[in-house]
């Protein structure tokens, strides 16, 4: 008791002084603590004001009946769409609130009728439309009303049920997904019906939906240049790690400590001779008589090649999600498996695979009595983000990954009639052509 009283008697004047100091001068330190939050809200406000000036349109893509090389042609389309890349400068970001514009690609089944949509800023239409026509001259782009307005905005409710998920990559995004080059060999004489089309199975399943059912799949894409992302640096580091077999030590890769620099300088000043500086913090596996590249297994060599191929092409920052919703009496829970089956086609054990970042399922033990409420909040949030085309952590960044044009073309392209002959997907049935020369106009 006496020790406690003595401690309190000695520390009380200091605590009292500290309290008086903080109470008097708190306003001097407050800006330093609030500055990051103030900058965030300022930027978010300016971006919101800029967003109000944009008009986004939804275009339905009516695909041609015959598509000979759908995936290869679609890769060229994505390469052309990447050209909307126009990052704002410092003033445009912090004063005007501008940001790099993107677009969304959406594969939608409305009661069994399958549609391809693209939602873009109106100002980008002049660039993106010719790119699509260059590869698919018989396709048609038609501005339509946003299909998300076909259902109530307060889903889920007593009349409508829904289930959904947002996807992510399990490994680092420097590892690619399985692309069309690994689905089948590129041969000129291969028949269309012999191709393994990853979109064909998904469209077939989506065409089986009944009245009152909707299945929406969405890809939010924003083009990124090498200077705006570190995926190229991370990819090269991963390749170096696989090829050179650098074992991670205390400091990661081998480095030269400052003590070695001082020792080398002292040795040169006293003797006039150069000396080799020793590296610490990491260690390379002994090479022996064979180069590290020659000691790679076949699987490791394939992984290195795949990483190098991925980072060599244009990149898009990607958000992928899906929503299944239906009237309560028509809701069939097993339908939510379709998007997962579709994503499963791009998974490989040695490269990368897709899994759910978050679903609308909630199952806890400690707070089981709140599960229903959490499930409702998750579903409302996912539906709202889908309709507004915002990323998972909006208004903050995150929940995205990088895909190149080859991966995106594999995941989103137009199947030909030989692959998907059903009439539930609208196609352009008449071929467009120019009027003959010399045709009288009067």
C-alpha cells in the first residue's frame, strides 16, 4: 500500500503537467494526425464530383453467327481497348478529381436469354467501338437500358432471393491462369466443333434458367501501364527466384553491408589495392558445373515461361464477381455453381487458380444469432456494388488483381454457332455490306 501511494505521489505531478499541456496545445498536433484522413476525404470528394460529370452507357453486343477464331480475335480487341489508358497528372488527380477510366464486361442471363454487355464512359465509345468492329465486322453494338433496373433495387427482400461472390486469385497475380493456348493446340486445320471453348459450357448452363431467374457475371477492367504497377518487377523477381535458386536468408537477397564498404575504402587508402567486398544476408545455391537454367525441371521451366509470357502483355486491373437472383418461388440454389464451374476451367495447380474472395454465405459459432443479419447486409452490399460497378473495398482500393489480354480473352469472348448453336443468345442474322456503286439516290 505504501509503495502504491509513493508511486502515485511521484507520478501525479508529471501526469497533471502532461494533461495540462495536451489540453492547451492539442490543436498544434491535431493536423499531423488528421492529415492522411483529410487528404483521403478530399480526394474522394473530388473524385465524386468528377464522377457526376461522366455519362456511362450500356451497350449490348450482338455477336455474328460465325466466329472462326473467337479467342484470338478477342485478344486483339482487348489490346485495342487498352488504348483508352490515359492516366491523369498531379493537378488533374488532386484538383479535378480525375482518375483512370475503365469499363465493365458483363455476361448476363435474363430468364434463359443470354446477352453480352459492355458498360463504358460515353466519351470512350469512339475509341472502343471501331476496335470491336475491326475484328468482328458483322457484330452490332446497340445502346440499351441498364438491365440491372429490371429487378427491384432493394434486393434481397421477401419476393426476391439472391446469392453471389467476388473472386480473387489464390497465388500472386504474377502467376497466370490457364489460357486458350493450353486448351487446345493452335492448328490451322482444327475444326470449330473440336475446340474446347470455356465460355460455351457457361452459356449453355445460363440458357437453362427459367422464368424469374437472373444470373449476372461481371468483369471490371482498368488498363494499367508498367510504371503504374509493380507486377512486372514482382514477376521478374519470381522468375529470378525460380531460375537462380536464391534461398531467402536473414536479409533476403545477398547485400553488401556498409561495414564492408568502409573496410574496402580503408584498404585502398592504405595499400592502394582494390579488394573484394563480401555479401551477406542471402545465399545462392552452389551451381556446380551446370548452369541454374539447365537444372530446372520440365514443370519449373513451364512455370517460368508462363510468368514471362504473362508480364510481357498489356495488363488490366480486374474485379470479377457474379450475382444469382430470382423470385422466391423460382430460386434454385444449385444454380450458383455455374460460375464456379466456369472459373474452374482456368485453374492449374502449378500456376494459379480462382477462388472466392467473399461470398454472401455467413456461418459463425460465437455470433450465430447474427448470421441472418450479416447475410442480409452482405447481399445488399454485393448487389449495390454490382449495380454501381464499384470494386470490393469501395471507396478504398483493393480486392483486385492483374490479368493480361490473353487471360481476359480466354475468359470473355463470343462463342461461334458451332460451339453454342442454341437460339437463346441473340446473333446478327444478316450480313451487312456496302451499297453498290452507281446506285441512284433519287
